[in-house]
C-alpha cells in the first residue's frame, strides 16, 4: 500500500479513517462533493456497526493516501461531529460512492 497522497476523487467506500493520533475512527461511507468541478465538501464516516455515520467537512481531512483518510481530529473531536444528515445543502453526493439498493 502506497503512502503517497492521492486525490479525494479516488476515495472509495470502506477506506479506513484515522485520527491525528493514528487511532482508527471508522470507515468511509460516502464522499461528498462535485467531481465535475473538483469541489470536495467532505466525507461521511461510519464509526462502527449500528452507529450513525458522521459528516466530516473537507477542512478536517489532513491527508488522503491509498486506502486511508487521516483527519486532523482525535476521537473526542470526531465524536462531536454531526450525524450525516447535517450535510450542507450545497453538497452533492458522488453517485459512484452511493450504495443503490
């Protein structure tokens, strides 16, 4: 697995999300942004089974490497993030990261 930074455009559902201290916070549920205009709004992170996804704005994302997204938050800061339903109204969900069941 490469440790070189990658674009938000390649982030996929299931990638590991870690805090600034390296502790795992959850996994990517959805990527929120407009790929056509290269506008990254943030990610929706699932902290675990049966727990609501949390919305993390793009400015809290420190680095993205293959298979991993590192936030500038620790576990306490992440716990204060709003649930996914609080995504900014201007955000568009990338269709290729949305589970269409």
